[in-house]
């Protein structure tokens, strides 16, 4: 790995991305859930227009639902400047996989530098634009040629709207990371065709944890297997801590998540709700060794339905950086106690159970 940089604030991420794009000489590929037409989006659009006029090949994939609030005038201006745009899974006409969304946020510059994480191009991630209420998120930048090539292939698959048949998936299933050969990997989900590979790696790391499990996840609705593994880990003495959203942009997802808290708290798992601003990060550090940063939430939509990608690694130095950030985030969080949690009103419990029932669609 030539260079690996973590980002925990939008302004830092955007600054590094702008610098990389400004130095681009050949190509810029961007795939993301939404590209906003606010001040951050406008600043990037002007930079990209300038690069396109310089002859740099610029391609952008955006999700139809994610960009439903972005003006068509803004998107048309990008295309007229010489860029190529692709709308992922348009709402009209409806398609077979109507509900599948492109939830990835990846940027590739000159097939040399790769960015990924939870950051869309929008002002809510920027303290400069949104002030102290800017969303807290995480991202990563890397320059490893093999990983960049995998990121390029993911982009091309999305651009071509490549769909594997089930028999092709069985024959070509992506193997789990070979940690004996490499310390860093990319793992993607592509709806049913990737059958929860990010989930499998999470589950394996949790099952083999010996010291601690620190998970930061904005929309945390784990399935039965993940819940059982986390409780068992706590039962064998592993320090299991979950950092989840307090304020949120998707209240129904938070209510569904809260339906799982009682069982975790009874098992000794410690749960913290981030306060003051929206938590949108998806990361984890386990045993000062295994870590991940990416776009995938720990919920059915991310694991089995939407397009996602996570960076996975093994290394004490990088894992320690995520541990330090986790500790910093706890300073802005409220820990839940089982005693107080048991006292919440019956209608709150009913609401949680109701939305948990529909967790596969949240």
C-alpha cells in the first residue's frame, strides 16, 4: 500500500478530493448516491467542467432516487460541458429491480487514486457550509494499483449495468479476502448477486474477536446471525461497543434499530447514541487488527440489496486510528443503560417492533 489516508470530516475529504481532481490529466470517475446542487456540489461541478474542457475524461454515475432533489438543469449543465452521466436504475419506466439503489460513494482519479466512504458530494457533510450540525462521516483514500483496478471494475460494472445470472454468480462468486496474501481488500455487494459478502466478513471478524469490537454504523439493523455473534462475543469477555445514530435523517430506521437494543444490553454490549449532529459513518475496528471503512450499513438493504463497497484491512496502525476516532466520538455520545431502557413507554416499544418487522425495506 503506497499511501492510505482516513477522513472523519467532510471538509478534509472534499479538500483532498478537489486536489486530486485538479491534478487529473486523464480521467475522473465518480459513482455516488447523490450529487447535490448546493454550494459544495456547485464547487465540484465547476472544477469538473474545467477538467472536462482540458480534455480529461469525466464520467459520473448517480442514483435516481438519491438525486431526485437535484435539479435536472444542474445535471444537464454537467453533461453539456463534455462529461458523461449515467442515472442508475431510473424510476420511469419501472425496472425488474426497481427498489435496488446505488449506495456506493467512490471516486477514481487517473486510475491512480481511489476514494470511498460515506461522503456524497453535498453541503451537509461540510462544517464550512453547514456549521456545527455537519454530518459526521468517514472515508478513505488509497493508491494501491491492484485495489484501484478493482474499484475501476466496480465502476465499469455499474456503468454497463452489468447483471449476473444466478448460475454465473455461483461459478464466479468472489472469494473471501485472502489475508495471507494481502493486508488490504475491497469487498462489494451487488444485490443478490453478491449474497452478503460484506456481511460474511463482518460476521467472521466478530466470531474470531478476542479483545474488543468497536462498530460505528449509522443505520444499524443487524440480522439474527450478527446479533447472536455480538452477544456471544460479549459473553466470552470481548469488549463490544456499538456507536449508532442519535439524531437521524431516517427516524424509522432508528426505531427499527432500537428494537434490538434490549437484547444487546442484557448481554453486556455497550450502546452509545451519537449526539448533536447526524452520524452517517460506517466503520469498525476489531482486536487492533481488523478494520473496515465503507458505504455499507449493517442492515438488510446494504447486505443483500443495494450496491455497496467496503475497504477492509488488517494492520495495527490503521486499526488504532479508527479506535482513536471511536473514542473521540464517544465524547459526543450518550451511553444507554439497561435499567433506563426498560422504562421506556409501551407505545415506544410497539413503534420499534412495528418498524423492525419492515426492516428489510427500510
